[in-house]
C-alpha cells in the first residue's frame, strides 16, 4: 500500500469536509450549487437547506477532523517504518469511520429538512 498516497487522500478529504461544514452554516453553500446535502427534502426550500446543514455540521466536522487525524497517523506510521499491513488496516478503518460520519450527517440533515418541510 502506498501510505503517502493514502495520507494525501485523507488530507484532501479532511480539509474538504471541514471547509464544507464551515461554509454550510455560514451561508457559503447555495441551495442550487453543486456541494452540500442534496436530497429532495433539503433542496425544497432555503429553510430546509439551512436546517439540514446546521444539523449535519457536527458530524461533517467530525468526519473532516477524523480524516486529518488518520492522515497524520499514516504519515507517522510511515516515518517510523512500521508494518505496511497495519498501515493498510488503519487506512481501511479510517475510510470506514469517515464514510460513516459523513453518511450519518447526511441522513440526519435529510431528516431535519423533512421536519422543516412538514411544518
């Protein structure tokens, strides 16, 4: 496994997730744009869009910081010249964690948007 490539991937994903999370609650993401939680419920109104991203933000931030932590861990692992098999397991665990947090945030955001749409 190329640990450096995995580290760069985690770094990219982490920075993107943190940036999107910050932009989502500061008005930086437009409802008609390309980035954000895009479901029928979240794009139904500006209020639904804002609420969905407000609710999802903590999980998206967690996903971003987790990805950055895994990037640092993999770099440290490579510098210490430790087992590449364990590095592969760490990378897989990091991927599962980041995806789980991101999907969980999107689902929570979608449900928050549904509550806004029905009120």
